[in-house]
C-alpha cells in the first residue's frame, strides 16, 4: 500500500473543509498512514470459517420482517403536491427551495 503524501493530506483536508496548520499536516500524514497500515494488516488475517457479524436489529431482538415486524413495507404512496409545498415555503422559485448559503470558502 502506498504512503499518503502531504499533498494528499492537503487535498483531503480541503475536501473536508478543514484548515490544517503546517505543524498539523505531517502529524495527519503520519496518522493516516498508520490507519492504512493497520487496515493492510487486517486484510491479511485469515477469516476462513468466521461467521459474518449479526445484524444489530437481530442482536436486540427486533423483528426485521415485513409481516408485523419493526420495519414498514416499502410501498408506493402518493407524494405531497409540489405546488402546495412550494406555496408554503418561506422562499422558493416555484420549483426549488431557496436557502441561504451556509458554506463559505
């Protein structure tokens, strides 16, 4: 597995909208490489004969069937009328909601 470069750390930080200082970049590079090394080590483990993990719902005794169980059936139902929703929106162009910008770069 190839090592994470400082340039890749910067790109990941940019995508995550994080501002790393010059001191933090090498530490993050070290941490990411350590994580990837650990994942590589885990992929070498022989899991022959190991049962897959159980679903959490089954572990908690929650029924996951659609015959009266905890989950609802995935059935097609009529949707809310778009015009009524847009008319009730604080701001809309008739097709989409208008919202203030929340992410600045």
